C-alpha cells in the first residue's frame, strides 16, 4: 500500500516526503479537532475512579 502511494505521488523524493507530511498533519488535525470531540460526546463515562 505504501509503495503504491509512493509511486502515484508526483515529483522527486523530497516533494513526496513533503506531500506526505502535509497529509499526515491534515489527518491529525481532523482527528483532534473533529473526530475525537465527536467520539468523546458518544463515549462519555459518567463515573470514573482511579484507585
């Protein structure tokens, strides 16, 4: 899968690395600001105790 992704990206290796870094940052941004808060509302533990 990663080899196929590497082959379809345009440009030399440093452009490919830059594109992959931008994509990774975009995915993490989406997870932290949209997905995790949405899941946090669904999975809401009422009583949490740590002993």
